């Protein structure tokens, strides 16, 4: 005779998925998110969990939370072992870098914008 506790443990064990199943689920979710927010994520690159610590301070962050909602996090100011800190409207925002899907764009200066305008003008004449 199994107790309720044993039944709960067995149910828990049966619900555990393999790493391959998890990755497959994540890839499907990621593809849906990218299609849903295609325009908003233009010029932003997905950053895998392994590369988050390599980001440059000052770049721009957008992230998807666990409810698949897109947020503009602001400018990156600090990265710790567990969190990313961003500044938006003079408020520091802290998000967990392992629970959210992170997108990054390098900081753009006025010189970068001027170069883009110049190159667009040159394409008309070439």
C-alpha cells in the first residue's frame, strides 16, 4: 500500500523532463517569441546564458520575462553572478539573468548615427 507521500513523489518524478525535452521546448518558445516581437527586437541580438558576462556596459537591453512579455530594460550598468542591472529613467532595474531571455544592442553614439545616414546617402549614388 502506497501512502499519499509516495504517490506525490512518484508523480513528481514522472513529471521531470529530460534535458533534450527542455531544450526542444525552449527552442519552440524562443521561435514563437522572436516571431511575435520581430519588429521590437530588430537590431537586437539574443544573448545566451554563457555570454551574458561578456556584454559591454552601456549597451541596451530588452528582455522577455517568464510570462513571455517583452520589456525594454534600458542601458546596462552592471552584471553580477545572478543579476543584470540596467538604468531606465534614472531608476535601476534588476533582473535575474537566468530566468529571462536577454537581447542586447551595442550603445550607439551620434557618430554611429551620422555614419549610417552618410552610408544610406552613398548607396543612392552607387
